C-alpha cells in the first residue's frame, strides 16, 4: 500500500513537466522512514500527514544532513515562482485524488485552476477539507519551494527559520487545530501583524481537525480582538474586566459616534451633580437651568466664605490675645452634639501623652499670670480630671466639675491632645473608630480610682 | 443612571471633629507667639481666618479631597513649609482642561466657581461640582463651629 502510494506520486511527479519540488519531496519522503509509519494509517489522512510530515521532516532535519544543499541542489530552480505554483497546485490536486481513489487518473495534471481541484476536494473525506484553505497553502508551499530555490546562499538555518515562520502560518490557516484556544487567538493576532514566530512553532503538531472549526474560532477571535480594541462605539454598558472605559449604549434616534457619546456621558454626569448641589444649597429648588443654578451655588459659596471671615473677625475681637478662655469654653453649651463622648475619650487618651511631655506644658503662655503652669506633679490631678470625662455625655452636664479645675489643665489637655500622631489618626479615622488608644485609658483610670 | 450616587461620596465628619481641629489650630496659633502677641487687628483676623480654613481642611480629610489638599498646600507655601501628599492614582493633568469644557453657557459660571473653590483650576467640570458639594458641606460645618465658639466666648 505504501508502495502504491509512492508509485502514484512518483508517476505524477514524472508526468509533470518540471517538478523539481515534487522530486525534492519525493526524495525526502523516501529517505524518511517516519512517513511510512504515518502512511500506514488511513489513506486520506496519509496524504495530509504526508505533506505535514514532509514539511516537518524538512524542518526537523534541517540541521541534519538530510535537508542539505544536495537536496536543494537537486532543485534546478527552473521556471521561477509561477511555474512552481502551478506545479504545487497540481500536486495538491493529485493528492486529493490520491486520497479519494488510489487509481485516480492523472488527468488532473494539467489543471491548476482552483475550481478544478476544489471539486475533488469536496468529495473527499473531511480531513481533506484541509485543502479548502490550501490556496493559501499553495502559496505557502510555493514560497517554501522558493526558499528552497534560494536556499543555496542562505544555508539551512535560515531556511528553517523562514520555513518555521511559513509553517506556523500554514498550521494556523490549514486544518490544524492548535492545542489550546489561546494559540488560535494568538494566531489571529499574529495575522494582525504581531510576529512571534518562535513561540508559535511549538504548536506545530499534526492533528486532524475541521478547518471550519478553526476558521470560525479564528473569526470569533478576530471579532473579539477587534471589539476589545474599539472604544466607545456601540459597546454595551457593562463592567468589562479587560477594559478600563465605561461603555455607553447609544440611544435610539441619537448620534452614535464616539464624540457625541462622550459628550452625552459628560453632560449626564454634570446634571447628576447639579442635582446633588441643588439639595445642598437652600433655595435652589425653584431655580431651573444650569446657568442660574450655578449662579446660585456661587453666591452661596461666597456667602459662606464671607461668614467665615466675619466670624473670625468676631473671634479675634472676643479673644484679644488669641488666648482663649478654656474655662469659659467648657462651661458653656458650646458644642451640642451627641458624639461628645468619643470626643472626650479622645481628650482623655491624649492625656496619657501629657504625662510624658512635661516640657511642652511649660511652654504655655508664661506671660499670663492667670494661667498656672502645669507641673509634673499635677499630672495626677489631670488624670483624675480625665477620669471623669468619659462619664460625661455633654459638656453642659459637667459645668460644676469643670469649674473646679484650672484653665491650664484644660488648655494643656487640648493642646497636647493634638500631638501630631493623634491628629493624623483623626484625619484618617473619623470619630467612631478611635477605640484603640482609648481602651488603654480605662485601665489607667481604674488604677487611679 | 441610578447607580451614580454610589460613587459620589460627600460625607462630612461630625461637628466635633471640626471643633477639635479648630481649637487645636487656635491653640497652636497662641503658642506660636508666646512672647509677643500681634497688636494689629487685621493680622489677628487673618491668622484666625487662616486657622479656620486649615483646620477645616484637616477635619474634612486631608488627602481625600482635592480642595483640601490645595488649601493645605497653599497655606504651607505661605509658611515656607513644603507639604507633600501621596500621589493618587489618577492624576488630573492639564490636558483635561482642553477637552472638557465645551458648553459656553456654563463655562463662565464654572470659571467663577473654579476661582472660588480652592484647587479648582485643574478639574473637570463634573469633578469640580463634586468638590464644590463637599466644600459647601465643610464650610457650613465650620461656620457652625465658629458661631458656637463666638457665642460661647462673647461676654454676656
């Protein structure tokens, strides 16, 4: 059976006028026992394998002496590329025939038109559908032979590199199913211009799969990759993991180019925030329209800033020396809010730091005779003072208790309470979650008590 | 765009936080000049005003908002201090300025708003409005705190 096949091929090769390529292949085929084992299988597939294996053998043996200048030199290089193309197409046609019926007449020889050899292709078994894509294959094979022709000067290594490149593309376009879906995506991407031939050569494995599958897969891949490259447009609005953009669907009856879509998104964002601001600024409900609203907002901001300035003026006049009366502060209902407890905890926890920072307390306004400079001795006093703080829910409740303590205590507490670390924590963690350090305080206070 | 509210966060901390920060800043002010208190009223007023803004920016969350950062940087610059904030992932670059303002009607108003809100010179209009909302909230809180202080301290 093998011999028959070989005979057929050789017949065809002999029949064809100039078929140095086929001679080459035939010779290489004969020299490689590998193919024979392959060919013992199903005949249609054999042809397929035969081609692949020859190519592979050519590749694989490139460094060896098999595919060597001698085999190349067989190549008389006649006829140029066009002639070779014809030759190869004939060969393919013949192969198709061979796969179909062993004793196929060689009448197909003269026909190199695509339709002619497509017909036998169609009738052949599925694996031979591989050849449906072989117009490209033919070109590649032609190029392959061209390389052979030119290969005298380049040497085998260059050939293999180029052949590798060719073959990778062949494998992607013809019915080879890549081992993983990724590589098919790779191949589609490759066709788009990226060149990573070396990585793909590993996927050259003979396998028989429907080319249609691969085509479809590649089509879908190309569609996917095209989609991933497009921005805006008509993509659906969704959270896409591999995209950074927010996608908007074009509405019915509206322009769909990316600029207008972006404009629309921006306008919607702005209007949404205008609504937010409307709730904030009192008296904005009646006003409609962006410009008027913005005017209102601007007026409001300006009024607030003026208020700050006015109040600061007032403050400065109240407290002429920027040195405020803590006692008075604490005794009045200044900050009515329900979260005082946490505030107090903050202050009490800060007092722990106070004990260590004696030097700081000494810097407090030595000019003011009314303020007693706090001594380290008095830390116990401050601690006992602080022990009562957590029990207070509101400042107003503690008037009597507070009035017994000096201003200085309070001042120092508040001053030291805001050591830099504390304030940073405050900044990061607002009010509620400051339980860590304050937990230390109760233990200390219990010790005091 | 019902989901929009989720990513606009204009929460402002409680009044206490503002109060604390303000008091702290004021006490810092007083300790800065232990021996010579400035006699000129305008200086004092300016200092207090600056203290108010700085404390407001700190209370609102130093780095969470663009306006607070800009404010603090501005204040630090006047003190010849160099304040560094950690760079955020998204940088507002000057390129955005060109591409984001196309509506002439609102542009004028937006320009005015930019002048008012600190750090507003480089923002997209939508971002600017977010910042304005937060800024308004913080300002109103600060005003309340100061009002309480003044009321508490004023002689009866």
